[in-house]
């Protein structure tokens, strides 16, 4: 029987890389805005996509609907988003960033850009291109 090498198992490596690379950014959104991981992700999807439903966010982000629901509640409590009931289907709500939520998104987006630049700065231009292409391919 061939031995299994966890240190070469791609899902494990991707998870470790994701955790390690997000620690510093997590401090920013948590310390400055009190956001949890799923909350900042929902905030960013709304900041980029405009008005969306929780179902839309789940489809794009692959976040489970119960986590999205909790994140939406947390963002609403902070007054970062508004909810409007759909006129076509009363079970659906349209989510949109409030003015405060848009300000927080813009501020965090600037921080995210700077942080992303620092992370990618560890690689040569060729390595950066290969890394981004490979991750995008895996995500499709």
C-alpha cells in the first residue's frame, strides 16, 4: 500500500494557505469593524454586486445559507445593509448596502487591495500569473 502524504494533498494545502494568508486581513475587518469572516464576505459581495438576494450570494460565494442568514443579521444590526421584501415572492428579500455599509466596503476594499499587493509581492510576476490562473481554474 502506498502511503498518503498529507503535505502534498491539494485541498489541505489550499486550506492552510487560505488560513495563513487571511490572518492579517482578518485582524483588520475584525478589529476595526467587528466583522466576522462570513460578514465581510457578504459585505464584499454586496459592495461589488449591488442589490442581491441571499440566494444570489450563496450561489456565487458557496457559503451555506444559514451562515449567510447570520451574516445578514449581523450586518443589519450594524446598519451596514438594508433588506427589502420582494414584490414577486414575499419569501425573498433584496439586500443592499446602506450608506454606512458602502463606506465600510470602500475602506475595507482599499485595505484588501493593499494586503493583496503585499501577498502577491512575495512572488515573481510569472509566479503571480501562474498562481492566479491556477486558483481561478480550480474555482471554476
